[in-house]
């Protein structure tokens, strides 16, 4: 079976360094808020080219803390609205509702699966305070029109950068484009920890200070609590692991682009909608705007195709089978209709892609799909 993502192989590449780092952390006797976290935060901030990076427990907390900080700063308050793509993973929505803010769902662009920026303005009201863009599947969601729109209405732009670390727009990395960004280092991400962890990046000094305090029980000084905060701190051992893997990120993202190139160049089945439509497939190798966290195809016969691929030794996943507005968690939205979002969620299928995928595995996936007849 070709695994969708073989994390054992991914981490085996760096096993000696990871084990050495783990031993150093264990022997140090210091496991939280120590030098390893400081070092990783510095290196991450330098990589993203921002002033501040704050390590936190996970990607959801990263987004929650940004919004919570804006609440504490008086920029947002309960009931304010945040525009967000309707087809995102539910964590993006949960970060908003957890802060008693109102998500305003906007349809994606069917060609990119990212938020359709041309639809945003008609959803802006007097209560809108932010636009949360999601760089879905590893592709940048950004434009000059988005910047103009945010300035026109005095809106914050928050990036959900959980899937796109290393992606670039106009020579700037995702995570540095907006007012703040949330990162996830879930093990399966392009930069994955060996457990849960995340980060916030920003150039806003005040926001960074408040986020850092909120993530530590609302405390800047031990036993003095300025806010009703959370316990959301990056562990020393995960920071050490991430700092090692960060060194290899650009190289590994380029390996993902190579796989994406071969998929787009050689999958010829007319029943399959590929994730990108460009005239020269070779441009994919130079598309720094996409880091291919996922390689997502579409077909009306998704379940049949998935079964066929499984029978032929290829593991696939569905990102994501149920859109947020159809989840029981948001039963008040079940009567809402988002046809583009629903079409995407009914048809998408993610093929294996990783920095350790072998050429023969790639060829088998391509040949198998080309032999598929719906």
C-alpha cells in the first residue's frame, strides 16, 4: 500500500538530529518557555521575515489567541463579524466562534478552492472587523484587491497559514502578508512536529505582547495575571524538533512541487479535474506561491475512484467530506446553501504527496488513475 503520508519515513530522514535534540532537552531539565522555544521563535520569525513569532500549543490556539488579543486590545468585541471562506477546515471557524465573534461565510473560487476575493465586499457590514484568509492546501490566497479592500473598510487581515508555510506572494512569505497569522505544526504539515504545536506571527508589537501573555495564563510576570488567558505554550522538545526541520523546509517543499508537476503533467484522465489549470505545466516547479501541502483532485465519482485506488494499493484521503455549515456543531447553519463549497466537499480527493514519495510510487498512482474508467 502506498500510504497517503508516511510520517515514519518523513521523520526518519532527520532521526539522528531529532534524537540528539530530544536527549539534550531531557538532560537540560527545562521543558517549557526555555531557550529552545526562544531559538525556534527567532528562527521562524527570520524565516517568515516578521518581527515576532510566538510558539503556542496548536494551530487552532494560534488563531484563537490572535482574535482574543484583538478583543483585549479593544479592536474587536463580542458580536463583531469576521469574513471567512465557507469551505475551510472547521478549526478556522472555531477560532472565531470561541471568541464570541460571528463568522460570515463566503464562497471560494472553484478554480483555486481559496476564498473568492471578488465576493468579499458585498458581505461587509458595519460590524465587520476582519477578513480571515486561508491559504488552503498550500496555495496563497492574496491579491492587491484584498489589501485595498481591507484599507477601505479598516479591516484586519488574519492569515490561517496552517497549510502553506514557505509559500510566497510577490517575494513575501505567507505569515507576513496580513496583520497576523496562525500556523499549525501538526505532524502531517509541511513543517510538522512530533505532536501538536503552532505559532503566531506578526509585525504588531502590541499584538505580539498580548498574544504571548494570553498564551501563558494571561501573565507577563509569574503569578501576575493581566488577562483571563489560556495555557497554550510550545514545549521545549517540540520547539527543538521544529527548529531542526525548519532547516530543510524549502528543499522539501520543492520536492512536493516536483511531485505536483508530474501529477499535472501526466495524469490524462478526462474524468479528473486537476488542482491547477495553466498552459505550461513546468511552471509548477517555479510556483513558489504553492507549497502543495495537499494535492487535491476533483471528480463527480469521488467515492468510486477512492475505492478503486484503495483496491490498487493507493491510500487517499478526503479534505474535507463535510463543510462547516453542514456540521452538527453548527446546526443553526444547516439550512444555508453554499453550492460551490458543497460541490467541492462532495468531489475532492487528496492523492499521496510527500517529500519521501518514491518515483515508482508516483508512477503507480499516475498509471492507476489513467486506467480508471468511471
